[in-house]
C-alpha cells in the first residue's frame, strides 16, 4: 500500500489501505464490548475512520456501524473493497444498521463486491436492536 501522508500508523494498522486524507463525517464510541460508529450526512470519497480509530476496532474485534443518518453516498462501493477485505482478514465481526432501502443496498453491494461472508462475520440490518444483538451474540465456534 502507498505510504500514509499523515505519518506512521498506530500499532496494529500496518498495511491498512489509505483511500484519501479526508474522514467520513462520523462519531465513534467505545462501548467496551464493541465499537460503535455513527456515520451522518453526505459520505464523500473518504476514509471511514482514522488509523487510531481502526486500531481500537481491531482490538475489540466487534464493530457496529450506524448509517441511519447518512443522506447521500458519494464514494463508489467498490472503492471500499480493500477495507472490507482487511476487516475480514482480521476477523472483525461487523454489523451495519441501514434502515432505508438505499442505505441497505449500498452496504450490501459494497460487501458483496468485496466477498464479505455475510451472516458469518458481517450482517446488515434495518433494525438497530437486531444488529446489536447479532453483533454481541457468541458464535457457535467461539
């Protein structure tokens, strides 16, 4: 991957792909059992999280992304393929809350393009409570 113009990455994020230097509009919260990210407004062609935030996600290995506040998606879903593949390789359990039809479709399209194994490691939901319950559920193999 190209060198990150922002400097060295935190431990645990080496090799993480850098798309652009701008971050998506979001808020992040460490809920101890998982990380919650709320994305809002217009999503430009940008990084979803900073390297420091990704390091926290990789440590917790459970991520809930709330897309309910997104009003427009400008980055093509295929541009996120390297990120999704890295998430899968690091065994991060990923739940997305996308209540609107178009939000749900964009998330699923991005995951399908990246070959993300749905229902095993990632799942998209229209109901936030269902997303959180799935995210925190223990896998049979765990």
